[in-house]
C-alpha cells in the first residue's frame, strides 16, 4: 500500500464536546456521574440526544430525568483501525449502541468486551469513566 | 397526483477527469476541467451555463465557476447538503429549476483531493449536518463513516443472517467491473479469499468493504427537455427524488437502523417514472461500503428487507447478471468522486457509450446517492433518443 502524503489532516486526540444551551445539563450530569435524559415537560416523552423541541407535541418545555442506566445491546462494531491516534492503545475496542430502558439509545465504548461474546439484546449497564481533561463519558459493561 | 418532473429535464453533458491517487491540481481546477468537458460534451459553451449546483461539502462555491468561466448572468444557484446523496439530490433541484424556467442549463460540478488532502474523519467532522454526532458520539471514539455505519451492517447480519461472503460478492463484482474501465484506479483482480484476508477496519467491515479515497473531478449539465433536443445525446430524467430517514442527524436514535432515506425516495421516483424495479436494466448504486449496496437494493424494492444478501449472490449484480450494478467499478474500485462518477456512468449506459461495460439494450437505468448518516437520493433515466 502506498504511503499517504504528509499533508493529510489527522484527528490526534479524542474529540471534546462543545456543550450548547440545550445540552449543558446532560454534560454537567455526566461530570456528577449521572446519566440525565431530556423529558418533554408537556407530554412526557423521553428523547435523546438533547434538543429544544418535542417532536410529538412541539413543546419547548424540558425536564431532566435520571436514567436507570440499564439497557440492552442494539448494535455494535469492533474497531481495529486507529482512526483516532489517541485510542490506538485501546484497539481493538467495541463501540456499542445501547437501548436504554427509557427507550432511547446511547453510543458508547464497551469496557473490555470481546466481540465474539456479543449478541443482540444482551443486557448491559452504563458506567462512567474519566477520559481526558475533566471529561466524563458513559461506557457500557455486560451485566 | 404529486408534481411530476418526468420528461421535463435531461442530462445533456458529462465530463470526468482522470481519476487517480495523487494529483498536482487543486480541487477547483479538477472540477473546472470536468465542467468544461461536460459543457463541450453537450455542445454548449460556458456562457450558456446560467445555473450552478456545486457540491455542498466541497472545495468550491458557485462564485468560483462564475469567476473562472466569466459567466455574466447566473440566475440560479443552490446546494444539496446530503453528503454522498448530494450529487443525485442535485439532479432533482436542477430538474425543478429548468422545468420551471428559472434557468436553462445547470452545471453540477464536483472535484476533490480525497487521497491527497484531508482524511474522511476530518472532512465529515467539518460538515454542519454532523453537529449532533460531533457533540455526542465522536467523543466516545466513533469518528469515521466506517465506524458510524458498521453497526448498521452488524445488526442486519444478526437479524437477517447476512454474511461476509455476500459482502465479498459486492466487492469482487465491483473490482471485475473496474477492470473493464480504463479510468478506474483498481486494476488488480480480487477474489472472495482476497476480501476475507484484507485487514479488519471495524467489524464487520474489512479494508475491501471500504471505498477508495481518490483525486478527481466530474460534472454533468442538465437542461430542460426542450433545450435538450438541440444537444448531442440527451438522456431523459424520468423520475427523481430525495429521502431523509427518521432521525436524520444520528443513526443511533433511528427506529430501524437498517432502513435508509432511500426507502422513502424510491416509491416517489419510481411512481414519477411510471416504472418499477423489474423494469430496471442497469443500476449505479452508491457504494461507500459493500453492505450499503445490499441495503439499498432492499430499500429500492428489488427484494424484501433482509434478503439483499441473498440477492447479490450468484453473479446477479455482475455485468452478465439480471441486474448489473456499478458497471464502472463504483466507489469501491473505480474512484470516490462522491457518486458523480455513478451519474456519469448511467448517462453513458443510457447513451450506449459505456464501452466494454455496456449493458446491451439498456433502456431504463437508475443511480442512487447515499450519505450524511442515511440520506438517500434516486434518479431514474431512460435511453437517449
């Protein structure tokens, strides 16, 4: 395979989120090791990711509820290529799409999972890990 | 009945540069070269262009074409920011513009240095429509399209029994077609075993399930049916549509991650064209990954959901099969020109000018776009008069 020219831009570190007015409570919750989800203040529908309006009733009223952190595996991929050099030492790692009991899904890295052990609807729980620069992220763990 | 664009517009010109890994030309120069070829192919001159639809996430804006071609009065410009679905979605916008008389001849250019410049993970992170993924998913380590799309393929495999052998069938077929094409980058034969031996990128995607990164430019010119009649070899647009999946900004929150925006666009485009999947002689299907082809064949209605893997088996999508797919080699083995190369190939097929990859007697063909986390677009064309 031919080498890349040196001009290629590469994402060196784990990307850092930039919270918005709508999402700040979510990120603040993670710092306190709580998984907070938006709930419509009018009709009660839980939604994710954070956004201003309820798609069901169009209310802009928002409450925040704390997730049970219990869910099931909806989909996954085992990553072998270091798209992010900061994660090179963790390869291979599994990215999981977890369907939470509250009905919404979360994309997160799995803690020490072997892809061969995975199957749809496998029960998992969400835990928290410090990653870099004060950032706390949700991770999934097989129950 | 829904508004119809059937027969109101035609592709009158196509242009492509050489597709390569490595180019000493800028992305703008590449698409100016391709644009000039497309304008000349139509028998027009640059001054005849009065509409421009550049690639939304590309290196050039409409003003660049006005400046470089010295255009005096462009009356319509727009972009269709749908990632890999952009080029075919732009056909719909162009058809509306010429059918309503907003302009006469619309240029759809694209050019990129996908091999020589920024990598795909950096490119998508810069797209405004990725802001939700950028905030909530990339910090966890999901950066590149391969990572974002692999779970869709994995779930499809778990639900429907789709196999790596079926992925390989797509990759091997695209390679075989590329080897018939002098302007295809990949010319080395590929076997199923070669596919299975290529390194894992993110399960279930191996290297040979992933498209190329290429340098090159491509362009088409679209005119109204009336004006098209004066051009060399116009190819009529029979049906065209775009479709946005549920939860368009993030795949993870989508009710069914194995169903694309194309599933919404397909019935509209087929309905407009007055034909069905059974009438299609050749299909140019956006192939950023092998499984993406399998899923789109389902969403187009060639087979029920879950049966796309079996559909591609046994040579069905090869040049001699019942539905030849990506007769130019696709993004997987020709080049990644964001699917404008697929549009150009369909026009060649409809003109009977596809060389060694020509599907004999092709009268109805389609081209799809797929991108931006699930957006879809579809154009159905008929044989040139």
